[in-house]
C-alpha cells in the first residue's frame, strides 16, 4: 500500500467516524416534544411524596431545591417511605440536581423534608 493510499484510508476512516459521532449526538439531543414542570411540597420527616412519575420516554429532568432547607431525594419504585441515608441523598438548600440521556433514570423520584416542616421544591421534566 502506497503512502497516498494510506493517507486516503485514514482520511476516509476519520470522515466515517465524524459522521457516526454527529449521528450519535443527534440521537441523544434534547429534542423532547413534551414538558412537565411544577412545584411539589415535600412533607416533613417521616414520609415522602412523588415529584416525578415513572416515564420511559424521559430525556431529561432537573430538580431545584430553592428553599432554605435541605431536602432528601429518593428513587423509589412505589410508596411513600421515610427517606434515609440508605435510600436517598440530601439535596442542599439552593442546589439543583439534573439527569439526562444517555443513562438517564426513568423511574420514580420522591422527596422529603429534612425537618419537621414541609418545604417546596421545583422540577422540570422533558420527554418524547
């Protein structure tokens, strides 16, 4: 194989890889046609409430704890269980949390206040 043939082969391969990369980017683009937004009052410590339901067509979601209190976020398949260190994480006051494709969580998202008082958080979900 001549030097010229090697260069042409490498350039052809590079172009093919570029095309694949662009197609993959378009596949995972945030081109959702539906949106679900709102606020949810997370109950006081002891039980949780659903923020976002299970949705297999979800492409992204974001949570914003715009309160002055930390909140627990859990990923529970069902129910309103008390959230603990073993089934949730703490979303600090004023902090966001988001997820998007690829590898997005399609399940149910729940919340619970970390204090004796209920608090409001906001969510934004995009889906096809």
